[in-house]
C-alpha cells in the first residue's frame, strides 16, 4: 500500500511538491482554502528567472535607505507595525547581506536556480501548458549609463562563474527590440535563458489538473486545523477530517503562523507586493524590469501587468497601494500604459527568510512533518525543483543536489 501524505498549500511550490511525491508512488492529498494558484503564485510578474542566481540582499546604499525611510520612490513602502513585528528578522537579514554570508547564500541559491527551467520544462510538457510560456528571455532596463555599465560588468561575472547568458543592448538596439518604449534609455541587459508566463495562476492550475488527472486528490481545507493523529497527521477539509502518515507545509507567507503553533521560531518575514493590469495600446514584447525605479512591466493575457517592489507590512494589514501609484507614474514615462482595468489592485505577500535561502526538509521536532516554504521572490521559479528536492528527501532517495543549506534544522 502506498504511503499517504498531505500537502498543505496549492501554490506553485505546494502543487509541484504534490506532483513529485505522486510520481514516487505516494498517495497524495493536496489541500488549500482556495483553488490552486490563487494566492501568491497568482500575482507575480510571471517570470521563470534562470538569471536569478543571487538572492536579493538588504540594500546598503545610504541614499536608498534614506529615501525608503522617508517614503520616497516606488521601490519600498513600510508600515510601522510591520517593521516592529519583523525587526529581529530584518536585522538578521541585514547582517546576512554582508559580502561573505551573501556569497554563501548565493552559492546555495544558484544551485537551485540552475535547475529551474529544466524542471519547469518537464511539467509544462506533461501539463500541455506550452501556450502559456514564452522562452525569449526578459530585460533589465537602465536609465543611466553608470547603472548600465555596472550591471554589464556583473552580467559578465555571472556568465563566467555560473554560465548565465545575457546580451547587453545599447540605446539604439533596445529601441529596436522594444519599440513601445517612449523615451531613449541608457541600455538593457537581455537575459536570454529566462521565460515569461502570460498567466501565472493558470500555469499553477494546469499543474494541479495534471496532479488530479494522475489520480491525486485536491481538497478545500484549513491548514490551521493541522494536528497530530496517531502516528501521522490530519487536517479538516470540506469532506471531513483527512488523515495521512506524513504532511508537508508549503504555505508560503502563511507558514510562519502555523509553525509558531508547533513551537518553531524561525527568522521569517514577508514582503508584500501589488499589481494592476492596463489596456496598453502598444504593449511590450517582453517583460522589463526598470531597475533604477523598482517595478516590472509584463505582458499578460489580461493586459500589461505592472508589479511593485516590497512593502513591509503585516500580512493582514489593509491594502496601502501607494507604491502602485508611484510605479504607474514612472511606467507612464516609458510606455503608453493605457487605462487600468476596472478592478481593485491585487495584493499578495512573498515569504522570506533572514538568510535568503528557502526552508526545505524535515521538521526538527515533529516526526513525519516536512517544510517547503520561504522561497521569497522566486517561489514561482523554484516550485518544480523545490518540489522534486523535497520529494526526494521524503522518499529517502539520492537527491538532485545537496539539501543541507536549506534544512529547517539550521534555525532550530
């Protein structure tokens, strides 16, 4: 008889974890309060970022920090209550952003990212989701020559060290590649191996449909109801309490609340973000990150999506989309956005760790419980490889890569 396992959370990470466990013969029940892909995985820029080999460090430039503290610019917004609640984790994040600890984090991060597109490719083919994915890369665009030159030097280092392919584009070449740009820019880096998804939530849903088609059970339930039951675990669903021998927490930004009830105090925090769609009459051909202003524009099925930087606020705080208004004004300098769709701005949260590495592996003090969360900005990118690695650990087989840097025990 197959071993049974609950996977709590049907975002990109949880859905891919369920698929990989299923492939290894487990009887899997995937549980979420909503349909798959409708929370954090829905609202991102839809990028599978093969170039994202270095995690986002805590900014250290004095000018940037002053602007953030004073509420200038679109990159960062904060709530006083959020900063107070996250103070310990943010201080640890700041310390881990020094050169040496950040280099160690990047080593572990880059090993995961190296497998991101290959692992997505297998699931995209199996799920018949090729229509959602463009494999033509995306661009970082720069307004000043100084920033462009510095970025080109970094890109050369990444190509040499990690094989990350990119192409530097000067003002003329960028204007030719993206005629929708309204003003000349200093240049761009075209990351060649990253992919763009025109409906991120739909890709998660296709993966979930594949899971169900292969015999998996997808149930609506409350992860907060998780509790030990006999030698295993159970959770309350709309079909009653469902039990299994093991359980995986893949709850993204909601993981911290649940693991605290189990006695864990990990240095976790969230970065909230917003998006809005626009009816641009001259949309971009590929997504672009306006690096010096801190927002992304991404062509989607529903229009041109504008996504914001980081908001440090409690996960349950009311929306304060001031960054979105600032980013919209900046984006209108570059492209004709058109009108926003008649809908409220979307709000979601990114699950972050102070050491910038995800939490993947066995719970230190609970038999049969596994963690797979904390993927920060890259849960959408890392879902398939994170799901594979966790499933390999659960099944006690040889792993794709050394899981030691990501194990929860580092915080215990």
